[in-house]
C-alpha cells in the first residue's frame, strides 16, 4: 500500500490527516501523534512510528513545527516527496527572535537554563544549543505553502530555505500561519490538488 504520513503542528493532532485523504485515493493516509516537545525526542517518536509502518517509501505532509520535527527525525531515506504548510524552517532564528522580543540575552538564558515567558512558551538553553548543533539537512523534493500574513515565520526565512533546498514556494496573500478560514482552506486544497497532480504519484 502506498503511504502518506501527516505530522501536525503545535496544538494539532493526528486526526487532521483525514483532511488530506481526498488528495491521495488508493493511499494509506496516516497521522502521526507525538507527545514530546523537544526535537530530539519528537524526532525519535516520528522515526519509530515510521519504522513501525514497515514501508520503504512514503509521502510526507507536515504543518508548522511538524515540518521542523520531521526534518530532524532522520527520515529522509523514506520520503519521496514532502508538502510543508507554514513550516518552521529556521528554529534558531525563531528562538533568537523570541529572545529579542522578550528582552532576554543569551547569557541570561544560559544562566537560567529555562525561562518562562508571558506568551506561555518556554525558552530553553538546551533547546537552542541542540538546534545550533543540528542544522537542518533536507534533500527531499518539497512543495511549500506560506501565508503572507504569517507573523511567526518571515517571508525572507521561507525564501532562503526554498532557494537553498530547491523547493517550490506558493504564497497566499493575506494567508495566516494557521490556515483555518474557509478562504484559506480552499486555497490550501487547490494548492494540494495542483501539486499532487504535478508530482503524478
């Protein structure tokens, strides 16, 4: 059986995979649930889940931080094609920007190790060090969907990743990081249909 796996973003769940079944008739479309928060732990969860499926090749759909986790899971050898929706492609830049926004220096984070922020997100020195020592290596044909009103990831960051990884980029004007409105979901669906047809799975 041909297989598609879906990796959700923060606050999501594996049930979101149901939305993508209509694009892949004849495929097993499977959502992967992860319980951890760190890339080294989530990466192990993702890799283990894929190995348990006992498939040689698969298609990947990943949303937001799910794309970052997937690229840190050492699963490239299984993935023939990837679809990323609002992907986190430069976690170091994201963390540094958060630190700047909260007025937190690297020295302070190193000293305290973990700092709780007003946004509910924790900043972790261990996490930042891991990201810096494990740069993303991704050599899979990838299509990216991005919203121009994304307040988490800048267009420059997405464009840099797209160019350096030979990926295709589609930008929805006024689209948000979280594609959820009727208009945004229609755009996402049309994008998926077009890209799946071009890839001719």
